[in-house]
């Protein structure tokens, strides 16, 4: 492998030097130039260092999509620290677990989350700095500092700031397929090189920072603009933003944090957005519905690429979107927080790839347990794996790291858990995860976690949680509950108690009382039976 040392802060600082007046962050009428982006992030980095944080200290972004989210990432990279993405749907117990596991020492949080952050403060004594981002909800708590005061301070990075390197980490917590969230450890050098393979400006992997200056000069003033429609706390949105910023483009954000297809299309038109990052049909179907209802309302001719990752994106929806934007490329990618570039399919006016049909990336294969490749056209099921640049493991979890990042046949493979068959033409048909992980609108839900929460109720004897099809979100969470004999369990009360323990997307959309879960002697459940029962709720259930 090439010994390189790419670091996001070094690249973004260079871009700010080359094109200081070009837009970097856009939200509504607010436009931050690259020079402003750089200066504000330096001031924030200085505040982190003054608070007593040091090289590779962890900094949590407890934020919705906002310019502050991207700025805080840049600031964290500048100070050679490690971002910790935080799911803003988490409740107190989930937040405490995440921040304790990561060893967080600073938290950036929106005012909307002040109460949740306050509930967790006593459980995370290592946090030295709380920066409050004003979103119009409440006042800054007395235990926090205003983010904007730090960003506007004009402070520069001190001369003795920690030295950066390509070994600096980007820590991306993911639901994965089993258990609690795990922190995927990407070296910045590896992540930069992987993302740059599909970026607007492709830099020589073994090049220096001068390659960035030359690349920007060669393309002139033409710059891409991306809307990461999904939350930046997830890899899909963050990686798409990074790739555009690495090429000197701009990240464009909708003003409202809740997904609104009409607002998103307005934003595409007003800001001449070129790239859109979504999560499958959960985003694509509402966009298509809006375009079908008002086909002449929006000029989206600037849009060149719509990229999806995380859930299935159906072929008929791609066809419909291309009908409204004939020059649009619909890029459906198979990947995860642990494995970028496993496979992809591209649909355009020339033809639409079938649902779940992908072409493997250059370093990816479908392999058997012994590391040998599945024979195309055989119908044999194998594990989708990728070699080459990859995360170095899961943070503080060598056991889970060994299961996902494996030495097979003398090579190191990343195997996030996707199973597939290989067609005669070399394309793959994705079958899904090998576990019962439920993917609802791009959010991963562990059945075991929800089951345990249900069983904490004093009237519940046992429970099983499975996924069922959902027209918009891909899957929905269904819970089957066995109560104690004769117990008068109220399902509405059970849902309320679950909402106090779990993020809203984890709470089952439907709860059903059954006579018996029917566990075998070894304690296992007939998953096929309960998945078949869950099918009765219908794919379009709200």
C-alpha cells in the first residue's frame, strides 16, 4: 500500500487559500465563503485546545444538519482531534453509552437538545467543554458556552497546536448489524483516498498538497454543489459532503431539519445544486411524488447526480426521476460505514439498473468462508467483501473488529455482513444482511435491543422483534409480545415506556400480543415464522 498522509484539514485549508471568496457552505440566504469557513473553524479549534483537549481527543457533534455541523468537523480536524457523530434521536441512556464509549471530551449541541444534554452531563464527567448552538430554542444553559461567540472570536490556531497526520482518526459510530453502536475507526488518509476515487477532482493518491492547488487551477471556476439530504450524523451524508468539499465545492443545506421534498426541490433550483445524496426510496419516492404532482414547478436541470446508499432504491422510482431530469445519473451504491465502494449501479436515460443489482467495485468480491470467490452464475450465496484501504477496526472493541475485518486467504478483507449472488455477467444481486438487522429509512435497528427494552416491562414475559416491508422506509419495526399469564397489558402504555428508553425510530410501529413466542429448547426463535406474521401488516403501513 502507498505510504501517504492525506488529512482533511490540510486539504480544506489549501482550498481556502486558493479560492477564499468561493462559497463553501450555503443554507438559505446564508453563504459562507471558504475564507470564512476556514477562519471560523480555526477559532473553534483554538477554543477546543484552550479547554484542555489534546491530540486525538474526541469531540461530539450532537447537531442536526447545519453549517455548524460542518464547521465543527473542520475545527476538530484542524486541532488534530476526532469527531464523534451523535444520533440526535437518541435518548439519555443511549447518549451516555455513546459518549462514555468514545471517551468524549467536548460536545457541540443544538439548543433543541439542551434538556437531553443536561440529563447526561453528570454521567460524562470527562467532558470539559459544552458549546451551545443557537437554533431558536431556549437560552444557553449556564453550564455551556455559546458556539457563535467562539466561532466569531477571530482566534487563530496557536503555534504549538498538535501536529496533524494522515493517521488522525475519523470516528464514525454505526448501528452495524448486532449489539450497541460501534465506532468505526478510519485513518483520514485512507478515507480521503477512498472518497477521492469518485470525487469531482481526482488527486493523485501518492501526491502532496500541491496536487490540490494544481487540480483546482485546472478545473477553473466550475464547482459542484451537494445537498446531503440525509442527516450528516450518518456516513452517507457526511461522505458525500467530504467528497464535494475536497474538490473545492459547496455543501448546500435546507433551512428546515425535517425532510420536506418541496423545500429540497426549491433548494436545488435556487442554488443550482449539482449533486444530491439520499437514502433510497424513503427520500426518492416523496421527491418523485412532488415532481409528478407539479411537473412544471421546478427547474432541476442543474442536477447531474443523485446518489443513494443505505437502503433499497427501486428501479421504477429511478425511472420516474429520470423522466423529470433526462440528464440525471441515479447512482445506487452498496456500502457501509466500514466499507466504501463495495458495489454500485448507475441508471440514466440510457437504461435503468434493476433493483438490488450492482456491479462490484475494483477491490470487492463475493467470497466464501475460505476467501475464494463465488462462481458467477452458480447461484451460490457469498459474503460481499472488499480489500485495500479500509478502517483499522472498531474503537475499543477488538473482538468485533476481528469478525468484520478478517484475514482470509492471506488478504485483509472488510466484511460488513451483506450477502449476495453473482450473475453470469459479473453483476451481483444483493440479498441483504445475514442477521435480523432492520433498516428503516436508513436507520439501523437491532431487534435484540428493542426486545430487551420490551421485556423490561413488568407485565411482559417475552418478545420478538422483526422487520416487515414498508413502502417508503424500506422496513418497519414489528414487535410480538407474550405477556405474563392473565396480565392486562396496555399496548399504548408499553409504547410510551419504550419511547422513554429508545429513539423513536426503534419503537415498533405495531405491537401484537401473542399467546407464546415459542422459543426452542436452545432459546432460539423461529424468525421465519414471525417475519411471515409481520408481512400481514402491509408494505404501506404508516
